[in-house]
C-alpha cells in the first residue's frame, strides 16, 4: 500500500508539471487596437440629383424665306459664327428675271403718268385718268419691291452669335420656306440652360426648405447648383436656378425647373445632358464613415464599444451617402462610440483597445438621382 501511495503521488507530480508547461506554452489573448469615433450631431449637406437636358440660351432655326437651290454654303457644322455673318446663298436667277420685268413695268407706268400730267394741267383730260395711272405706278413699284426683297432673302445671314448645328442639306439641294427641316440651327451657348423636373414630393420639399412668400423669393434663397457631366466629372462653373414652371404637369406629375450656367470655354453644347446637384442642408444628423458600416443579410450593422471596451454589433438605418460617409437616421445616438475600421475582424463581445480619432467627417452626402 505504501508503494502504491508513493507511486500515485509521483504520477500527480508529473501531471502537475505537464499542466504548468502547457500553461506556459498557451499564448495569452491580447486586446487589439481599433480606431473609434464618438458620435456627434452635425449639419450635413445633402445633394439632390436631377437629370437635365442642356440647351443654348438661344436656339435659332435658320429657314429660307424663298424657294431655291442652295448655291453656296459658307459655314461648317460646329463653327462659331457672329451675328450678320453669311451662311447660305440661294440661286435667284429666276427672281432676277422677274425683277427685270417688274422694273420695266415700273418704268412704263412712270412714263404714262408723266404723259398724262401735262394733259390734266391743260384740262384736256380728266384727273381720273391721271389718278388711275398713278395707281398703276404704285402697283408696279410694289411688285418690283416684293421681288427685290425675295432676291435679298436668297442671301441668308446669322441672326445671332452662336455655334452652327447640323447641315442636313448640301449645295444644289432644293429648299423652300415650307421645308420641314431647317437649313441649320444656330445656338448661342455663352449661357447654357439646363432643364430638369421635380415630382410633387420633391417640389414640396423644395418649397419647405427655401423660404419665401413668392417663387422669386424662393429662387433667391436657393443656393447655387453644380452639374455632373456625362464623364462623371463636375463642371467647373456653378449655376443658378432661374425659373420654375408655375404648373404641375397632370400627365407626368412633375414641374420643370431651369438652371443657367456660364459657358465661357464652350465646354457645354446644346442638346447634351448632365446631372444637376442641388445642395440641401440637413440639421443635426449623425454621420459615420462608410468603412464603419457592414452588411449582413440585407441589414446594415456597426460595432459599438460598450462597457469594458467590449464591442457589440448594432443595426442602423441610413439615408444618403457621400464619398466617405453614411447619414444614420436610426440605431445610433449622440455619445455612442463606434469602430470606424476593421469591422471584418470583429465579433460580438470581443475586447478592443479603442483609439479615439478626430471626428473629421466630410459633411457632404448625395441622394439617389431623381428620375
């Protein structure tokens, strides 16, 4: 029995020794550092986006006033022209012949008036004959003036400064004043107008956001707008909303707006499109970096640091984004401490070492483009 007892003690000592070695070999879990931010209420600029169609300040269709063949085209598509610059020359040979005949009729009528006048003065004939001859002279002069004017209409000049549009007709084409298609269009694009629409809900938000008893006062209170071009770059000139249609289209349920942009370098062209961005300030909202929010089964979550620096995931609701931030409408309150990076490495109840960062949150956000 004594031998058995000594053997048992020996075994226990060996087991205890092995246990100590295992304890020494097991690594201790050390809390990892993670950057965190304290939630605060801030003002944010939310950009409402609207698809817009661009038009020049003036889009003038050039149409012939007389029928004729195009004798000469003096401009090319996309060319910048000045007011009064020659654009087209129409063949007017037939009109020239008509003008010669009409001029001859004027001379003949004048000769008749000159012949009858002394006869009336000597009372050889009645004054009625002279007045009749004068009426025929006036008629002949009117006919000649009309033909001469039509000859002048064969020379077509630009009525405004602008850029030449497409040229659907070529030299030798027969055109008339009743042609469905214009000879070209001259667009004055020094000022470009961007037309976009708001639905009734968006219009109501606009009217509530920008104060004023009249439309003019609301437009004055509205801020400048920016525009995204088709390559997703931002146009370097700011615009201003100039007009709002006074009626809601009953078919589409929308109201048309017009914003105007300066176009000093001719970047914008009539007929192109863009996206108008209207800034609206949201007061005292919660903004968190997009990196802090992750998605699980269609829900957005964020890790919040609790007691003893343990993290817990929390469901949040967002409304609008910017390049770096979400606007959080539900799930967080002022004073919460959230992990802003490394969410993929965390699980609930993990202890971390919070590293407080400056709350340098970018105060801009954009909504989904309006349709």
